[in-house]
């Protein structure tokens, strides 16, 4: 038995109603996703962090407040203690310490030898 004209009109109206609701639901979901993705994050601007550096202490040292908060220096500015090459037992020759910072000495492929800390850290501030 075939539906009558009025039943067909009713089915068509029902389909239009469902499609409108689905479209509205899709738009609402899209708006929510966009709002969440544009929400402010906890990431801090590097320039803001730079402004928080305590310049009253000597470079590459910790002040009492930092020590109390559990901060540790990863690099002493003088030696390679606590560092080694990635997937190496020793320290790569392409790295040196110059003016208290690590720097590479070569150009080409050798500077791709990454260095990592000997100790594994779970939290970095």
C-alpha cells in the first residue's frame, strides 16, 4: 500500500525537520570545538618568562627561592658532567663549552649529534 499525498507531505516535513536539527547540531558542535581550541592556554610567552629571570644572581646559578622550589641546574657552564651524546656512551667531539654555553665546532653532518642529560628527569620547570 502506497502512502497518500498527505502522508508523503508529512514524511517530507519530518525529514526536513530532522535535517535542520542535524545541521544545527553540527554547527553547535563546530562552534564548541572552535571555542575550546581558541581558549587561553597555560603556555607562557618566552619574553614574559625572560622578564622573570632573577638578574641579581650570577649566571647559571640558583637563588634560594629556586632551590627551595626544587629547581636543579642541568649544566654547570664549565664541564660536560651530566651530559652525553644521544645513543653514545661519550660526549660528541663536535660540541664544546664556550663562554659558559654548549656550542658546535663543525659544519655539515657532525653537528647533528644531539646531546642529552645522563640523568632522566620526569618534571622540567
